[in-house]
């Protein structure tokens, strides 16, 4: 298996790094817990990467650092040649819960990031783009519906639109579909792949599911706990677009087995 | 094959429409009342007959409609309640935001509020009279004093209602503290705030009437007090009934506003708690 994070990726998009983390560490000094140690991540434009690991491996800490929500203790965090020192509009984020606000219609929820950053007038102008995005995710006709009337999968589609409205350079996805049932989850993963390809998005996904990581990613950052660090970066060279049928191929199976092996080793430590 | 059709059993009482069962309970209540008075079980001074009470209800109703002295008294009480409620909303909301939004408020102010809230607030009535006199000011003060605390608690609880995801989302969007408060925490806390307002609406009535009992004046509470001292029990009953109609109207106003404002909240719209 290829190990280098900087390995030329299979997506064949130009390989300029969008997001670079070098030797990032995080220590919670108060109780002397090392949450993260020497983690380096490189995200290339248009690539899809995942981070996988058991709970306590520091993947949420890593994601929070990448989102500019918490500062790292050591290392460099550089997005589009600018060090990340706080939340930024070129970072889009999505969580396990859609977190749509029930007093706003779908389209009003989607333009919320614009309203926060640029004010109400800009948000009104952004509604056209919101309509386009709703079309992209297959929610056309639900613009003026309140979130109570959306299903879980539809709500996450709307959350994708809200993430994309500011045209972020990187998408940080924190187990975005893990609250959905398995059928919707598979479907949403395929949708996510399609949307990311259409938008030429650079995505970074936190997941608990090996299969999900393999089906979506070009690179998988496998982490191990105590202290949270990288075990290996696995490159997935399955052709694109990926389909759910690939799950049954031997190549897919061997990748899953390999990653499971890495994770088990991490657990044993 | 035979169809598996069967009827789920619902008890007779559960099938009766609400209006019918309510009328039924009312009829039983009046019947028992009539019975106990006509059998002479209770002295007419303590408990008048339903007929007498009804006659007095009509009398008081006519007086109110003709704009006589009772309407003037009611108007004074209504003013006390409205001013008291407005004051309680203003102070309660401000304190609630201070307590719910700032660490200082939660640590340094909330304990004192809890301490005062546990006191029997009616006991402060003589103080308010001493400070503000026998006019409506002392009644407004007591009414507001009683209604403020549930509004503080409702507002503070509402501001804590926002979940971790929503907070994180606003952080990633780079929202300022003010934006987070106005665009997320306050709207999200509206259901709890309205619960506080409803408790406050009940308290503000009690406060105004208690204030009138203890501090005199020319309000509806004074009418009740005078009627009671003259052992005019039917009058006391009918005055209380009209007063509670006003209380009900105030409560309904709050509920109506809640339905309008918090249209997105199921329990607020469904009316399970009103």
C-alpha cells in the first residue's frame, strides 16, 4: 500500500495543495492530555480525503483545528496560503445534525452564513444562488418550506447547500450522514460524491465507517489513539465515479480489510 | 379468507365530546351546590344559592356594561395589571438575558434572584405601600415583583436551550456574540420565554389584587374586600368571576401571541400546555 500523504492522487485534478497541516499537535495542558501529536495532512484541490479512527483518536480535535474553532498547540495550519487563526468563510462545515433553524424557511437557512457575514441585503441577493444549489442537491420546490416538513435526508441536503453557499475552498464533514438510516446514508454518500465532483470541491470527511471512507475517498488518514496520531495514509485507487456496486469487488474488500487491520493494531497499542 | 376486522374498544367516557363532558361537570357542580343550599346544609351567608349568585352576576354585568363605578374600579385594576406586566416583561427579560448570557450574571446575580424568589413575595406588599403610597404605584410594583421571576427564569432557560451543534455552526460562520444571541439563542429560547410569560401573567393578576387587598385604593380588589366585609357573598362570587374572565383574557392574549411568534414549535402551536 502506498503510504505518502503527498502521493499523486488518482482524481487527476491539478495537485495544488489547498489545505496543509504540518506536524500539528494539541495538548490540553490542564490535565496533561495529549490529544494530537505530529499530524500532517495535505488536501489537494478537488480531492476527497477521510479521517478514520476509534473514538479518542483525536479526529474531532483535528477537525476543530482545521475549522479554526480551536488553536493548535504546535505545528502549522495553512489554508490557501493563509494561516488559519479562526473561523473563515472559505471553510464550509457540516455536522451530524442538519441543524436547520425551524423559524427560517429552507432558503433562509441556506443563506444564513451570508447574512451573518455580509448582512441581510447580501443574503437576499444570495437567494438566487441558494435556488441553484437546491436544484443541485435535488430539493427544488422546497425553497419556502419550513425544516419541520423535511425528512432527515432532505434536511442534510439543505445543510449541504448552506455549506456551499459561501463557495468555501474546503469542506469539513463531521460524520454528516451518521444520523440517517443506512439506505438513506448510502444514497446520500453517492449524492455527496456527485455534488463534490460537480463543484470541484475539496473535502475532508470524519467517519466511523471504513466502507464509507473507502467508497468516497482518494486518501484515508487512519488514526490511532493515546496520543492521537496518524497510523498511515491509505490511497484509494478505485476508479471514479464510484458506485455502490464496487463494495462487492475484491479490491474494495482488500482495502477495507487492510484499514481494519491498521485500526485493530491501533487499538492494541 | 376472512378479513381481520375488529373494533378497538374505547370507553364511553373517552368518546364523549369535550363540550358535552364539560357541560356535564358544570351541571353536576351547580346541582350539588343547589342541593347543599336548599337542604340547609350550609348557611346562606357562607354559601349563597346558585340563583342568587346568578342574579348578582347579571347585576354586576349590567353595572360594568353601563360604565358605572364597577367599570371604573375594574379599569384601575386592568391598568395595574397591564403596567405591572409590562414592567415585569422589561425587567424580567433584561435580567434573564444578563443571567442567561453572561457568566457574571449566572454566577453573581442568579443566586440572589433565587434567594428572593423563594421568599413569600406578598410579604413585601406593606413595604411597597410604605414606599409608593396607596395609589396604583404600589400595586403595580407588587404585581411586577411577583411576575418578574418566572420571566427571568424562562428567558435564562431559553438562552440555554440552544444545542452544541447550533453553537458550533454559528462559530464556524464567524458570528459575533450579538449575532449569535439575536439570530439563534433568542429565537430558540422563545418557547421557554413564553412559558415564563404565562406563569407571569397569572402572577401579575394575583399581585395586583393582593396589592389592593393590603394597600387599599379604588380597584376591583377593593370592591371584593368591601363586599366580603359586608358578608355580601353573592357579590364576592360574581366579582371574582368577572376578574377571572379578565385573567383568562390576559392568558389567552399571551397564548395567542405565542402561537403567532413561535409558529414553528410543535408544543407551542399544538396547545398541549394551554
